């Protein structure tokens, strides 16, 4: 149970976040917020704020709750999402951000009009709005409320509403500046609280098996559950719970062997970190290309640390509850159970603040990006092109509020009863990511890519994903993403070649200095790469 000091620790966190958010949101005397202020933080973010904000937006309930649940069910293999994400951020910093910043865009769909035409921009804007509202926002609020219910006994619906209100209080008014600068503080809570939880969970493992200290607890963890430390999972090797359907299913469906390293996970990561509005928007708000690139490297180092605070606790919960009367069902209750059971009075409030920081920062980021896409790609482009800057800010705020209300109402009906919500999120965002990667990737690096091919690819993306899911239900979704990407890329290439003589004035012209990087960026990229090689060599 929470004590007075736990409540005080959590209240202090809430006051600090709201205070900082509202303080940075204030308007200077005689100045009204314009679109650049609200949606791109006045293009003034330094590298450390960019890196911290990327991680705060990325690490949310789907990691703390969902990925810990997958760690409980599957093991360390799920960490590939994080560690390969670190490698992806290097690619994004070197090859993607220089192009986006040179074009001076607000949104990812806007780039598609620069490169192709307005039809492609509108199609992808609609896709992203649907994914943000009905998958991302709902899943973050549901998983966060699940933690509130497990730890504090707060009814699920009340928890969803409370989290929504907390994120709305500062993000809707302040825009990206409030989100990004509070994210710097959120990351401190997130990492510190997460490490405390991992430390105490490993200490509990050590106590259970008669050894001393968390480091020995980690060694014992590998001894007691060696099957949970396989990075490459083979078919039939590991069975995991199957949610409301009951029984078990093959973990190979979630992490299909070597395909994790050379297949569909690259599709998911490149689309997510490279072209996802609520991640890349921090880079678009950078002071300069160099600051944006250094921010990606900083985020890459934090990504390497992430499995320590979101996956290991899930494995620890598995070992601690095995051969006991404790039943963790669904798997996503593993992390809340650890907080409830092993975190002492006074510290519980801090660790819960870390979880809240992950949830609220991601909600705020998603709300801001949802409002940015609707306002700039749909409202300003198609409804009221002559809208003033202050009117656009007002529309952005109204859009954030509307998206939040919709997500509150659909969160529980949509996600209730899942065993691993993290896998649900990957599965359904995987319906759009193959098309996103094909359209952006070919558009950026192949000047013959044609608007008609990009539009057809956008139209076919979701139907093709669902067709494979229906016709080949036993095909792992990661492999499905890889196959669908290859099919869509082929379609785009073929149509573009057939249309090669048609007018398409928007072929992207590369500049020689696009991909030059600083010595600091290069050193950071090398260090991250070497660390990943060591990790995958040890836990192959």
C-alpha cells in the first residue's frame, strides 16, 4: 500500500512537471504563440533535450508494462526492439534528419508533398491520425491505468481519465516546448526510478536463492531461467500465454529467429524512429543539423540502457513467482506486481513516479504530434489555408483535446483482455509501417520514385497487411512486415518505371553535404555499434 511518504514523492513529481511545463509555456510580453512556437518549440532545442525527449516519448507504458510483460513471458529476446532501435537512431541521425531539416517541414506528411504530391500527403496523414488515436494513445492510457489498478487499486476507467488529464494540463496549452523541456525531467525520473526497481527486483532474486546482492541476483537469474536469455528464439522453443484465448502459443510468432536481426524488425524500427511524427518531431525542432544528430546519438545510448529497466524486471518476476502460489495473469501485470510487492515505503512513490513519467511524457508527445498533423496537413491544407498563426495554435489545442477524449472512451473496450499489449501494438502498427518505409525510403534515395506509385502503395498498405494476417495467420507478424514491405516496394518501383516519362517535378535532389557528420557523432556511433555486437555475441 502507498504511505504518506509515497504520496508525497509522487505529488512532488507531479508538481515539478506541471510547474515546469506551465513555466516554459508562458508567452513573452507582446508575443503570441505562432505555429512554429507551438508545434516545433521555436526550433530551439539543444541536443540533450532532443535525445531526452526522444526517449521520453518512446519509453512509455508499452515498455514499462508491456515490454516487462513480454520479458516475463518471452525473456531478453524482446530487448531487440530497444537495442536495434539504438542502431536505427544512428541511421536516422546520419541519413534522414539532414534531408528533413533542409526542407524546413513541420510534419512527415508535409515532406511527402514536397517529394510527391498532396494526395500522398493526405493519405498518410489520415493513416497516422488513426494509428495515434486508436492504437498509441489508447494503449498508453490502458497500460498505465492497469498499473494504477494493480498498485493502488484505482479502477481502470478512473486511471485512464486521470492520466489523460495529467498529460493534458500542460501539453495542450504549451505545445512541443512544454513537452520537450518537461521530458528532460521525466527522463531523470524514468531512468532513476527504473534502475531502483531493477536493483530491488534482482536483490529479491538473490534473497530467494540464498545469495547476496543484486549482481549475484542477476547471475542467479541466468542460472534459474536460461531459456529467458536467448536473443534468437527458434520455432517451438518457448511457449507463452495466449491471452483471453487461453492456452499457449509459440513465442516464435513474436520473435521469429534470425528474422529479428535481418528482417521485419528493421522495417518497424526505421519507420518508427525515422518517419514517426511524435519521435522525429524533436529532431525537426533542433537548433541545427549538428544538434539534431548529437541528440540521436544521446538517445541511442539511452536505448542501450532501456532493457535493464524494462525487460530484466519482467524476467525477475518470472523467477520470483515460479513454483509459488503467486499467479501473474496477464503477463502485463508483472511490473506492477514488482512495484506492489518489493518496493519499500518511501521509494514506491519515486518508482511509481518513474512509471508515470514514462506514461505522461508519451501521452503528451502523441497529443502534440496528432494535433500537428491534423492542423498542418489537413486543416491548413484543405479546410482553411488562410488561417492565421494564432488560429492554427487554437486548432492544435482543440485537436489534442478531441483526440484525448476519443482515446479515453475506446481504450478499455479495445485493449481489455490482452496478455501482452506490447505485441498487440507492434502487430497493428505493423499494418502501416511497411508502406511508410517503402514510400519514404524510395522517395528519399531514389529520384525516379513517382507520386502515382507512392499513392498506390499507400492505398494498398493496410489491405495487404490484413490480407496476409487473414490468409496466413501462422506467419509471424515480423516476417509479414518484411514480406509486405518487399511487395509494396516492388509495386512502387514498377509503377514509377512505367510512369517514368510522366511529369513528376518533385524528384528529390541530394546535396553533397547532406550526410556529413561530426567527429563526436562518428565516435558515438562506433561505441554504440561495438556495445551491440558484444551484447548479441554474449546472448546469441
